[in-house]
């Protein structure tokens, strides 16, 4: 449990457990399923939340530093750009969930692609709660 990667898996599972309890999504696809079905170019999306009228791609980062953040942001944007063709639904917005708020330039870039940011450094459960609340209150 001391491996920081384990915290990433834990926070992803917490997100899934909490978001699936809402019962508002037609389907929730995980990164592994996306890669298996559509290829490695979708490896930068942790979840796709599928609604009747659109989708919400989600990336979750639970790191103690922002090293390699720009690569992650660029990869997430690249993966999202290919989603419309696959799901034949508009992207309502993307969601970047992270322990650390992105650098200003990365947050601006995410914003240009209609990707919203939710962060909480101190509490994993609060991060998930804030993320789920954001989704519920911003479905359009």
C-alpha cells in the first residue's frame, strides 16, 4: 500500500463506486475496456460516463507532484478528440480530477477543450465527493 500507484487505483475505484450508485448513466466504460475495444489511443481516459444525450470523459490523477502533467493533459485531450466518432454523441464536457490543481497553462488548455478541473489535495474521499457533486450539478 505504500506504492503511490496504489492510491491512483483506489481513487479510481472510489470514483466508480460513487458514480455508479447514481443510476443516471446508460453505461460507464473503464480505460481497460476502451483500450481493449478501441485501441491504445484511448489509454488516457479513465472513464467515459455515457448518458442518453452525451458523454463525459474523465481522467483521474492522484499524485503528489505535477511532474509529467503536461504529457497527461495532452494525451487526455488527444484521446477525447476521437470520441465523437465512436459514440456518436456529443461530449458534454470532460473532467480532469486530480489531487493537485493543474498548472495555470494546463488548466487554460483544458478549458479550451471544455474540460473542467476538480481538485482536493488533502482528502481522497472529499475529492471524489466534489467530483460526483460537480457531475450531478453540471449535466446540462
